[in-house]
C-alpha cells in the first residue's frame, strides 16, 4: 500500500515536471516542436500533404497524437485528404462537398478539432 502510494506520487511528479519543461520553458518547447515538425515532414514526404497535415499552432494547443504509422498511412496514394471544402451532403456512396464535387468513399473521418474554450469556466 505504501509503495503503491509512493509510486503514484513519483509518477504524478514526473508527469508534472515533464509538462512544465515542455510547455512552460520556451526553448525546450521550440526544440521539441522543431523536432516533431521535421519528423512529420520526413514521414509525409509530400509538400501538398505537409500543408494539410502539419499544424500551424503551437505544440500542445490541441491534443497530441502519438503514432508510429498515422502519417505514413495518410501518404498512401489510395487516400485523399480533403481540407479545403466543407461537406454539403452525405450520400449513399460518398459525399458532396461545398463546391459541388462528389467524392466516392469508403470511410469518412470527422476530425474537427478539440475545442477547449468554455470547458473550465463555462464561457
């Protein structure tokens, strides 16, 4: 019981220290962000996809996805990433986007982002 409690305290302190180092110390945050972006560019290896997939906001502003294969999978030529137009209508075999282009599809992934505004103070 004591050892479990001690272990919980150690894990808690470790994660708090890591958080503070990554998100509160600017030069560490910038270093990690540059490393992650260069790693993403290496995995994507396509300028058009880079513009769609590499975020333009600071590390930690939204949820961080840790995956070894996510970006490589999105680089597959069978996958189309549509970010420039909204969905106007879902149809039986695909979607019609807001520029009236039909996209035949097997799967839709709704990735609208994680909104944090208002969760803490209700505003």
